[in-house]
């Protein structure tokens, strides 16, 4: 993108358009977990994953519905919001859960793209 000279006729329109285009590309980027943290809690593990971008409401609802339809055994707690996901599970279930979450995220975001 070429930025024009700044004068009375260019009050930042180019920058505003560039910012809108960039934000649209970010919204269309596939959701993935950027950061994972796991903490020991009694005999279980508290796992927290942070998304690379905020989930759209439809993506969050699709993910929650898919998770509830196919519950994984041994999970005590589960929570998802726009920014992160967290769950409590036995230590041996945490790696399996991350893989399952990646699969469900891909499916939930794909279904939203098809609907729009």
C-alpha cells in the first residue's frame, strides 16, 4: 500500500482504510491457541489457553455446543470466553484435551465462515 503525502486533502483516510483492512484480515484469520499454561491443582491440572484473536460470538457458541455434545471423560471444569479457554482435568488428559480443542476450534470457526 502506498501512503500519500499528508496535506489538507488527506486527513488520514489512507491510514484509516489500511487499519480497517488489517482488522478485517485479523477477524478472518483462523483461531488458534497462542499461549498455553498448565498449573497443578490438587491431583488435577488447570489448563489455560489464550487465543490469537478474540472469538466471535458465533464461534464461541459453536465451540461450546460441540464441547458439550462430545464431553471428554474426567473433566471437572470447562470455561470459554472471547479471549481464552480453561479447563481442569487429570494430568494424563491435558495433551489429549489440547488436540481436541484445536480440532473443535477449527470446526467451530469453519462453520461460522460457511454460514456468513
